[in-house]
């Protein structure tokens, strides 16, 4: 049962993270401003991301393995930069960069702990 809830937390974290990033990108590339409820929705999702991220961190008491996380970071960060360069004309960097910065930092901070939990390597 504990393993099922660990996978639930990991899946919820990555799903909410993807939704939050999609909202950020849609808001920055849309021709018309998104409705105010879109901002409130994103803030609510951010709170859930932080709560689930801290829960994953607390559930994993073992030392995380950074091997896979390092490989993810090596490919993810340049991919983000290239994507931003390709779409530079349609992006508002004043709002995109801070939102993307904290999302990337938090994602890479929680990734090793989430991977340990998914593999069952967390110390009890």
C-alpha cells in the first residue's frame, strides 16, 4: 500500500508540474490575455506542487542517487534553452523566465527523491 501511495505522489507531482508549465507557456504565447481564473488556477497548482514535493522529500529518508537526475538535467536544460530561442519572438521573457526558473529548480531538486521513491530505495 505504501508503494502505491508513493507512485501516486510521484505521478501527481509530475502531472501537476506539466500542467503548470503548460499554463505558463499558454499565458505567455497567447495573443489575448488569459482570464483571471487561469492565474488563480496556476497558483493553486503551484501550492499543490510544493506540498507534494515536500511530501516526496519527507517520505524519502535515504540518500538520493543523482545519476539519472544528472542525465535528465543535462538534456532538459539545453532543451529548454533551445525551445526558448526557437520561440523567442512569441514569448514574453519578463514573465516567462522567473516562472520557468523556479519550476526548473524545483523539478530538479525533487527529481532524485522521486526517483528513489519510485524504485523503492528510500530508507524506512
